[in-house]
């Protein structure tokens, strides 16, 4: 507080980088509805730009322009030049370094990967997001929003959905939709980690009980996870763990056998299919990169990763280390420490 007046609420900025290589480079700034001045309003910035280096420079300029704000960046997975781990980690590290220099470390800055219409930011996923399936703001006069009554019968709640309004010949995003998306993504990484933690521990506790020991052999854990993967209601735990370990890192792949560690495209497709069916997010590539770049979470993430990799690491003869022992209590402790460190 200064001069007895309350500080204004921090501005929130969403930047969405789209993928259409057929379109010319452009950037649109859309304000969120409200009574504040344009400078104080929350904002959604949509970018179409195919050159990844130009995109990176633009995002750094925008992050600097809105350095007093919280900034979430959404990058499309199918961008013509793809957004690699290095791209995201470099971008995140540079911005976090600038925040440190300017004593703005309390400001939020995160990058998320989206695409395929299955992520929360898309309206069709939970009917709470802001984008339609091709990247425009959801504004469909023919859309039928269905809900279930107390007897489980579906009924039409309303016809036509628009997450935007038009005032004085310009678009404004409705505050309720913006807030829903912002709140979800402000905790998405933490929620993903919590879900994986709970699913993994609840699945392996039976193995611990049947063995009568807190120390489990890695080969038994892998066998249990592979068995789970064959079930109709599988939570794809083995693939989700490897996604958290950032299997897209080619340097890591050199250290481990492909048949044990590499996340193949068909396995990644399984996660994407599971996301669409369950309307929940399971891919953790963006989460892993964020954890690697985060000063608060980096060390805890490294500790958990090193321990989980014991389930996949092999000796030089290429055979799985059958005697590698994994302590579930230790996994639980490392997960909890990591989750507590995530901002």
C-alpha cells in the first residue's frame, strides 16, 4: 500500500501461439471484460507465427512488456517447427532470470503445451474453456450445451455458446471463462503430479503387502505396471511416469535402452486417447520442462527423477537390473516434497 490507497490487482496475461502455416504472421490482443482501464485489464494475446526463432523473440519481448504481470504461454504441439524442450526451457529460464534480476520472483510465468482439442483451454473438453477446436474463441450460435438432471437424463441447458462479447466494435473475453481457464492452469502441474502420485502409490501398495516388504525389486514393479497397462480401465501409469521423466530428452535416451525407456509415438498416442476419453490431462512433457527450470522445484524434481529411473536403468550388458530395490516409502516422500515445492 502506498499513500493509503490499496494496490491494484496484478494483471493476468494469456499468450496463445497457434500453428497455421497457411496464415500470415499476426498478433491479436483481446481484453477481458471489466471496468478497469485497458492497462489494468487481463488480456489474451493470440499469435500466429511460423518461424520459431521469431516466436521466441516475440514471446521474450511480450514477457518483458508484461513483466509486472502474471503470464501464461500456451504453445501448440503441432506448430510447423515444433516447440522442443530446449525452446521451452530456454524461454522459461530467461524470463525467470529476468524476474530474479528485477525482484519479481513472485510473478507467475509458465508455458503449457496444448493441441488436439483435448486440453482444458478448449471449450469442448469441460465446456469451461475459451477456444474452439480450431483455435478461435468459442462463439457458436448453434452449440447445444447438455446437462443431466437429477434422474440422469440429458437436457439442453442453452443453445448457443459465446465466450466473447462485442463492445464498441471489438471483442472482449467474458471474465468468467477467462477466470476458469486461469485458475485451472495456475495449479495444473501440481494437480498432475498429485494425480500420478496417488494413482501410483495406490496401485503399488498391493505389491508391497503381498511381498511383506517395503523394498520392492524394480522388475516386480515394472511387471505390475505392465500388467496394469493391459487392463481396460488402465491409468497408463508406466507411460505417465516416463512422461514425467521427460523421455523426449535425447541426451537421456542415449543412456538407456530404447526398449525400456523411450516413449514411442504409439504410447504417446495412448495418453492422448486417454485424455480425450477421460477429459483429463496426462501428458507431462511441459510439466517436466517447467520443473527443470523452476528454482523452487528443480532439485526436488531431480531427486524424484533419479529414484524413479532406478526402475528403468540397466547395466552395460543390456539386461534389466533384477536386484534394483525400490522403497515405496521413499517414492512417497519424494513425490510429496516435489508437490510442495511447485509454485
